[in-house]
C-alpha cells in the first residue's frame, strides 16, 4: 500500500506517443532531363521507422501460454508480480493463475503478499492446517489500506491453496505477509510463548517491553489510527522498547543444539524483528517530508528483507504480490520513494529475482475517492491514454491479455521500451498526483503482463 496516501487520510499515514511507425514516403527520383547532360542525384529515401507494436508482437505471447511464463521465470527463486491498480479483478486473478501454474509446473510453494507479517501467519495457518475461518480472518485482518485485499478474488486464491494442501500433503503451499503496518496479538504471543518455553526468567521483561505496543481493545484499523494519533515522543519510546526486546532475544541464542531448536529460535527472532519493524516505522515524523521519504525507504527495504528471510529459511520458491511500484526496479518519484523493494530484492538475490509488471489500457478499479468527504471507497473507470503513452502502443499488440519478456524483445522494441512514457499507476486513493507516472518499461521490469481492459475487483466490505 502507498504509505503517503495513508498520511493524506490521517489513518496509518506511514504505510501512505503512439509511435505509429509510419514510413515517410520516399521522394520520387528525378526524371532524367534531356538537357543538360548532368543531372542532380536523387534524394536519399527516408529510413523506415519500425512500428513498435509490430516489434513487440514478435515476442508477445498469450497470457495462458505456460511455456512463456516458464521461460520468463527460469530458475528464479522469487517472482514479483505487480498490479497497476490496487483493486482490479484481472490483476488479482492473474496472480492466482501464475501462482497455480508455478506450483504445479515448477514447484513453487509460497505466495507472499503486501500484507502484515502477523496477518500472514494467520492465513498460513489456514491454508496449511485449516485453522480458523478464512472469511473472518480476511474481515478482521484486511482493514485500513489493506482492506483492498478483502475481495472474492483473494478468497478464491486462499480456498484454492487450502484445497491444494488437502490434495497434495506432500507438496504443501504456504502464505506470507511481508509488510509492517501492524503487528497483531498473535505475533506478540508467538514471541512471549517461545520465551516462556525456553527462557522463562526473561518472560516478565518481555511482557514489560511489549506492554505498550501489544494491541488491546482495538481492531486493526482502530489500532493504526490510535497509534498515529500518539505524540511522536511516545511512539519513539515504544519503538525503543520493541527494539530492546529484539536485541535481548538475539543475545540468547538457540535453546539447544538440535535443528529443531535452531529453527524455533530463528522463527522467534524473526517474529520479534517484525514487531520491531512496525515500531520503527511508526517512529518516523509524519509531518516531515524528509522523514516521510526515509519511512518509505525503510518500508521497501524491510519488505525485501522479510521476503529474502522467508525464502532462505524455508527454501521455498515464491510468488510476491504487490503494486508495480514495489516489485519493480525504478522509482517514479525518488524524492518520496527513494528506492523500491524490487531493487533491494535484485541486490540480495541477483537473477534469482524476476519482476513481472502489470499494465492495462482502460477499465475500472476500486479506490478511495479523494474528492469526497471521508474519502469513501467507490468504483472508478478510466479511458485510454493519449498517443504518447505506453498503453497506446501496447493496446495495438493484441486485443487479448498477453505476456511479454522485455529482456528478449527485438532491438527495435527494446529501444521503444527504454523510453519513459506516461503509464497508469493507481494506488489506494484516486485521483492522486502519482496516478500517471513516466515509466521506462524495460528498466522497471523483466517482463510484463498486459490487459487491454480491466474490471473492478469484487470487494467483501
């Protein structure tokens, strides 16, 4: 979610040329004149300008083409799949289909989402063991800006994951959330439960350090709102306490030499780290533009670090779902978002990370209405962009959804893909100054999935 948008809503603020390729007509060669004997040379014909849509069509393949997807993914351990809006059905269904294909054909096992770490643990328990009511979990956990995940499309994904695990107990799939907007009670219980089992003498200290930060009496939205309403000094004091708890646990080491003991310790430390990440994020001064940029940088770095930790701890191959801005390599607003998650992931994983951006030509989506009091959620529809946009050319490649490996495009297509052009990039609030961003597709992503038309997701709230 766009943390800057949350700032504008005062709720969870820190988490806010159609190149037609026309050939210029060559000038007709001058007819030889009877006199004089020497004639002027014929003008040099104007070079043919390649049609970028035709060039892109050379390597574009239907979205359903499994072999193209597999070639794009290759041996990557983490595949980021983006979205150009936070609430359109085609993007959510595409992620589901991509994950399902990669689970069945390439052994992928984890679906990661731009959601809170504690939320991820609850959904993981459901898809692995059937614990809890997934509809209630979604209602309780997907609140505030995360409410855009409470859709029929994501419910379909979670139900499929659960059914897959029932059918294939030897190849279970998992779910993780890599974000830091909220740390639920289950996360604190996981850490204190581990301490009670392994270092009981330290339990009172951990309870003391967690007392102010452990959510009580609020749902997710209420806690996020209340926390941001606290004085900065109080938020920073709470951040210091949860970071002390993390450091204390890190000093203890595993409670034994067995593999099980080392693994239990690693997970407990990561849970404590996730709590500390939330505290640290809320300790930034949301009234300072410099601090807001620092908070954005911290968030994207932490999302990448959490993803890498999970991949290395579990050995899973993963699909990572987030907005295009987070899975890609380039920031379109470096003054606010200095560096994106995708760039951090490429640093850590090299070619083991692949970024698949998503784009569209026209259609509908859900977002908060920035023009109305209270910014209610409503459906918006946008038409085609102008002839200087990326979509204007991408629309002419095919009238059906398609996949495009940007790395293997023809040289002429690569030239076109390397130029920044207006591209729709819609977050949780609309309209917003960042809705139209100049994006160099070849620099931002490794591949692209394109939808000529999109429709709004089916919200469950």
